C-alpha cells in the first residue's frame, strides 16, 4: 500500500509509542535531537 504525499513514515518506528503526532517534546528530542519541529509529522 502506498502512502499519500501528505503522510510521512516515522523515521524511528522502533521508538514510536503511538502516532507520530502524539509524541511528547521529550520523545521528539530523544528521536531527533534538538529539532524544533517533529520531522515525522506533516501538516495537512
């Protein structure tokens, strides 16, 4: 199944505890460092 262009796969699915949009700021920091935005979530 193909993903739509608006959806983006999680870069670290092994660390994902829910949906990427539900990640806490701490979890984003663990997975992506000091990124201000969560790269696994795209705006629709």
